[in-house]
């Protein structure tokens, strides 16, 4: 019996700061290093702060929600309890020109 390769799922991660910005900013460099590691692994597609700056957003592409949760647990913001994480899984069915190959890639 041959295995069917797992396809990746898309997740929108919505961070909301639950501690003062001073505490968030103290962890910013470590958080950026965490993000860079996830980009290098191919897990994160984009990320950035919200306006107004009360949190951030990450678009992730991973095989399972459990895998995403394991990665997010490594975030210094999560470890220090300065942010709350909301996660929405979604399946893109339409995209702008130039993104179809990216979406269809397992």
C-alpha cells in the first residue's frame, strides 16, 4: 500500500497582547529570531504587527494544527505569557495571480 503525501493546511494566527507593550518590547528581538527560524523551516508565509499595535498576525502553512501549536509554544511571547493566540484554519480556493503554485504545493 502506498502512502498519500499529507497536504499542508493554512492557518491565520491572530496574536493579541495581554501585557503592557514594555513587556512585549523586551521580548521583541527573541520573537523576531523565533519568526526567522519558522520562515527558514518553511512554516510561516508572512507576519507583522497589527495597527493599532495591540498584537500581530501570522500566516502559516503546516501539516496539522498540532504541529502549529507545537511551533507556537516555542514563541518567546507565548512562553512569557505576553500574548494570546487565536488560530483559524482555512482552505484557500481562490488567489491572486502568481500564488496558485504556492497554494497547490504540498
